[in-house]
C-alpha cells in the first residue's frame, strides 16, 4: 500500500508539471510511522492520526476529515465552537442548586395556576371566555405562598434539622435499600409530611378559597368559612390525600435534596388539577 500511495503522488506531481500548474516547491513525500498501533503520516513535520473524525461547521453541517491532506480551513469551520457553547451554556441543574428557593416558588406558582386552568378548560369544559379568574388567582396565590415558600421552608430547612437527609438522598438507589437508618428516616419524613398536609395544607387551602370567594374583607370570616368547609369535606379529602401522597413522598424524599420539591411538583400538578376540579369552584 505504501508503494502504491507513493506512486500515485508521484504521478499527480508529474501531471501538474505537465500542464503547467506545478507548485513552486517540490511536493514532499509522506513518510509513515507506526505509533501505538496506528499509522501516522508525517507531512512537513506534522503528525496526524488517520482515524476518521468530524468537525461541525457554523451552518450546522458536519465535515469529515480522514488525513493530513484534508482542508481544515474551510470557510465557516469552527472546531472549538461546540466546546465553547457547552462551557458557557445555561444549566437548569446548576440554577436549581444555586437558587433552590426561587426555583421552587417559581415552579409552584406556575404549576398551581396552570393546573387550575387545565381543570377549568380541559376537565370542566369551560369556554376560555368564561374562565373564572378569581379561582385562578386563588390557586396562583396559594401556589406561591404555601406550595412555594412554606413548603420549601419545612421540607428542606426543617427536615434537614430533624433528619439526616443529605446522607440518604446522596446515595445510589442500591445503597438506599440497604440503609436501615435511612429507610426509617424516610418513613418518618413521610409520616410528618402527611400530618402537615392534613393539619396545615388542607385548612390553608380552604381559608385561601374563602378569602377569594367570600366577598368579605374580614379575615375572621375567611377563617371560619374555610374551617367549616375543611371539616365538611375532611373524610373524602383525607382518603384522597393519603393514597396519593404516601407513595409520592417515599419517592420525593429519596431523590437528591435540590430535586426534592421539583420532583414533588410533578405529582402536585395532577393533585392540584383534581383539587381544583373537585373543590375549587364557588
């Protein structure tokens, strides 16, 4: 193969001289070396691997180059552009770690309002022109205040003081299943959360609802109306709450801490849509 390659280069050189397009300097004859099991072609002192590689052009196409004779200087080629973009790109994971509270409040507000609109339009088949914006405001405010700020405070800040959450959540799943103390802590967190959902979450929701729909500026009216509705619906609400949130908590309290509430919001979106449909009306 080496002999054939050299002969082809010699023929090409002679043909260029014959038609008057010979280069001003003699064409160097490539030499071959073996390096690490790969053939290296040396041309004007430069060594290049013959393994096929690709580079991205600015127009989005990919240009393949196999050998030292390939054109590395095509217009628009930027070999380092991909690495530079990756280094300077925005990462949601980094943002969630750096600003977990802001991230959670934003997700909670948008999620809760969106779930209510979904319940109104898609489930209850309310025309867009007839959307109950008071009800949407209720869920928006409830999402930001309780599901965003308060929930982050107690499920992250308070739970970190009560339980060793960092050690358990940072382990691989295979190690979590063997961590007896961690599993006990997981069960305790789930029990505490279900208690808070029962004694704080549901009453707060009904008080918020009374504040939006009662038409009274008196907070005592909101409180009495809300607690009356909470008591009247307690049996059904509690059964639904336990069968949804007990298994959900076991998963949400097992993931890394910065993903605890974002993962919880996935379940909460469906739950909020149900709550909006069943309890969100006037």
